[in-house]
C-alpha cells in the first residue's frame, strides 16, 4: 500500500467513529473522515466476535488486499476504517472488492475515472484533417 499508513491510535479510531460517515454493506462497514494529511490512514478493527485469531487475520488480509487493489482510485487525505462482519470470511473476493468500491463511491472517496480525450487528435504531430506533413 503505497499511499496509505496504518491507523493505530485509540484516539484516532474514536474520532473516526464519532465524526466519520459510514456505509454498511453485507460484508463490511466502511467509515470515512477527512484528515489533514496528504495520505490516507487505514484501520481494520477485528472483534473477537469474528472468531479465533487465524480467522481474524485471514479477514484482515483479504480486506487489505481488496483495499490495495482499489487504492489508486481513492483521493488522498482520508481516515478509513473498514469493520468486517462475520460474512466477510466466506465471501467471494470479487464481491468484497465490489462492496468496498460501492461504499467508497457512496462516501465520496473515489475519484471519477478520467474521461478519454475526445478532441479527435491522434497524438503529437497529427494534422486536424488527417493529412501527414
């Protein structure tokens, strides 16, 4: 994760929990709040309710990988908390990614895809009427 650091302090988690906006899906709940930094901070709290340590670690690894795959599309300067639900353990990885993208889109964290250039030019040195020089 190039542009993201871990969110570790209890103070940061509690601030994010109280001031952040959240969207809940079938597998995870995503909470987002602005921070005053140039990079994102990610926290994944896994409760003991999810199961033993190896279950919690597997869920955490899958969420980190899904986040890493979508990291380039996120804007910078966000505190992000992704809280997994028990259904996240058995879910399909593409469904988990799709749900993260949906939640980030609803929360305004995803940058829009760049529009393709529709000016009609074909690159440097191209003539507007198609004649080569």
